[in-house]
C-alpha cells in the first residue's frame, strides 16, 4: 500500500514515516502543498495523510485539487 504523507514539520514527518514504513507501507513524503499536490495527483496513492497548516497553502487545497481531478483517494487530515 502506497501512502503520501504531506507534513511541513520535519520531526513529525520523519516520525510518521518511520512508523508507517515499519508497518509495511510504502511512503512518499512532501513538506509543502505544491509537492504534496504533485504526489497526490500522480494517482498511485492508496491514501494521503495531510497536514492542514502548510507553508505555501492550506492543506485543503490539495484535497480540492484531488477531487477536481476525480481522485477519490482517502485523505486523513492532521491539524
């Protein structure tokens, strides 16, 4: 299962990535909305874990872009 993790806080991102990898997930990470949008719109993610407070845009903008592209990938929102 492939997970896209979008979190700007490096410590939190590494912690979550480590736990997900140890649980057997393939994880791609991004630290901002633009990179996260690019990964999420790639279409191969089974799930997206998304921080709302990103430095370049609100995390919900990533969800809006996904839905506009007709992607129904589940999104878990972190705040």
